[in-house]
C-alpha cells in the first residue's frame, strides 16, 4: 500500500493505494488547489445492486491536479485540471509551468481528444461548463504574461483567463480580465442568453475588506456587460453559482462578514472605478459595489444573492446559526431554490434544524424571492462534507420528485464502519429522507483523492479523482457507477428530442436498453434526409441545413420502433 501525506501547516491529506506501504511528505504549492482534495474509496462494493459500468485511468508522468468533471448534454464527459508536463499536442515547448489540461471522454469512457492551454507562467484551470452549442467554456487563474497560448498580458498577480472552445476542443475566443491584485475563479455558468457569469474571489484595494466576491457578466462573444462587487466588513468566499429561469443567476457565498454601515441602506450601493484588463488595450471599467445588508449570525453563514440577467442585484438573504455554517451547493426547484451546505451550529437565529454531532448537512428551501419554505438537517457521520446536489425532475421536467445529495464523512476519533466512504442521500421535495446508501471501498484502507462527483440523467453516478504511486506522478481516475436505487430516480421515455423546437442541432435520447439503433430524419413528404446508426443512448443531430418547418425523427432497434415530430425554427 502506498501512502502519500500532503502536509500544509496543520492540514494533512492522506492518499492510500495498492499493497506496499510507502510514506512521502510534500508541501502543496498553493493552498487553493489542495483544499478541495478529499478522501474516498474508489474500489467499490455493492450499493445494493450497484455495479461499475466502466473505469478510465488517464496516466501522467508528472504532477497533475484534477479540478472538475463536466457532463455534456449527450452524456459525454470533459475532465479538466492542471498539469505540469507537456501534453502530446505541446511538443513545441511553447509553454512552461502548469497548463490547463482537458480530456474529453465519450459515453463509454473512451478518450476522444486531449488538449492543453498555457502560457510561460503557471495557469490553473478551476472551472468548466458544457455550453448550449455543444462546446465548452473553461476558466481559471493565470500568472502568465502574453505568450504561448495566452494572447493578453496579466494586469495583476493572478488574473482570470477565460477560453471558449468548440466540441472538438478548438479555441474560439479567449479573454484575460483582472484587477491589480490577485483574482481567482471559483465557478462559471452559462445564462439563457448564451452569455456567461463568472464568479471569482478578489482582494481589490478599494473593496469592502478582507476578501470580496466579483461577478462579471459576458455576452456569448466574450464582451463584458457588467461587473458586480459583493462584500461586507470581513471574509466573503463564493462557493456556488447557478443559472435562474429569468436569465440571471443565484450566487452562494460563505460569509464571515456583516454590513460595514450597520444598516445604513443609503451607503449599501456605490460605484467603484477601477482599471481592469479586458483587452490588449487596457480600458477603465466599473464595478458596482453591493454591500452585504444583513448581520452575520455566527462564525460563518450562508449569504445568497440573486442577480438579474443584466447583472443587477434583485435581493440578498443571510442564513446561519451561532457557529460555522458553510454553503456548498445550490439547485433549481419548481418554485425556487434549494440551498445546501455543512453546519456546526445548534438551533438559534434563523437556523431551526439542530446539528446532531460534529458537522451535519444543512438544507434550506427558498422561493423565487428568497423566502424560506423549509429547512432540514441530516447527520451521516461525525464530520459530513457535501460534494453534489441534484434536483430529480419528472419526465416532463415540470415537477420535482426528490433531491439527491452526495458527499463523504470522516471520524474525529478512530475509524468508523463508513468512514471516508462516499454516501448518497435521497430526500423528497419537502426534505424528508427516502433512503441513504454508502459506496464502500474494498477495505477501509483503500483510499484515493476524490475531486468531483456527478449524477447523470441516465441514472448513473460518475466519480473523478487522482491516484498515484509516487508524488509528482498522479493519474486521473474516472469511475461510472450504476445501481437500481439510482436508476429508479429517473423517469425515462422511449424517445425524447430536445430542444424542440430546434435551431442548429438537437439531441435524440432513447430511454430503453438496446445494442444498436438507427435514427432517421424525414421531411413531411416522407423523404429521408439523415440516417445514423449508433450505440449511444443520446445522439446529437445537426439540423443547421434544415429549412423552417416540421420534420419526423424515427428510431428503430431490433425490438422497437418509435417516432416523434420536431419543429425547425
């Protein structure tokens, strides 16, 4: 068994693999990139009827950091992180230091392509999303000046480096944005107008104090539309951002601050003029400063801010008990939002669900205006950590059936039966528990570092992390798991096409098991326009060449035939 100990001050991260024991201690280069590492047993035994659908190991000869796994609309996967080495497409030695590292996998876990983007300094990729056009938007923190793949200079220490790429991984555009201080990307989303919201942390000199939250809105071409600075008199760290039905976004912030003006609302909003680098020609842009209007209840609280499609603040709410409460995940519901995180607080202030022991999972349901609907607390182990939150919809996408939470637990004293194994918690639309399960390892000592966990629309769960035989030689490991409990959460239709009406493309989803399917596209006169044979349950169909009108999509397998109409707009 190999045992790697990553040591940073008093924080210790442990990684255990294989059968011969060796202990190595290293110093993490940057706290930000190691704080997201957790412990997880990758080797799995049944979660009831759990089965491993496939496992993918992406090998490396140098030090790699895996930041995120992103699922595409057609159930393919983009694995993203940062690598120190030169990738196969980087043989010209055009970059140095850490580069953005991307690997795309198909539905079966097979590698489709591998890409890198980097300058002559260190570039750390921290966020990625699948875009509506089938491509990707990636964002991270760059210390590189112009050179290599980077087309603009940095303005401060660490700037935001944003890149839009195609479905095949080809760069479409990029942008560098930054203040004179260090700026770090936390999360990105795409809005309904195909633009982007980027949520970052910044310590700008003329900010509120401590660390503030910077939300910038870009249009689909990468032009800046707005800049919002959110903060109070202390530390504020953005943890999550999700798109909303009105084209705006909801921002979840771990806050240890209160209003600077102590309720003086006339000073809560002001303009901050600062120069940021948004192009090769530096131009002066503006932050709109929005101060936190409510007092913190404890050491750390949930601070939730709703932004419009234009990037203006519509409302803000603060939730917390008298100790430490850290928001981690948010999700859209039929009539509002569900907010989830980790809590050490007992009852008190606006926390009504008591913590049983250690750290529990605390969930709040709110409506579209931020008003509380209900709240619940769940205890799994001594120290519970939340990694994923999913809303389970009915087949029409109108009603919420339940919510699925995923995370891990650790013991403060000794090793418990389910210590440091991944758990799943299913609750109904009112927060009542339906079931909970653990994904156990082959033994309590078989541990690896988990970075990302995703529940998929086919009723499977994908876990992504790193494994290594020695420090500086990390491999990326991706594991796709299926099981009866997970699959029953998804209501499947025999044939589903989305979006419909269609524009340039659509996706054909088949909800039953098959070995091979023929997909055919007809016009209303019965003329065959396209024919595709595939083994994939979700297939992308190009409809750019179709004229406006109604068309028929038909599927045929060995045992079933089905069809549906689509409208081309």
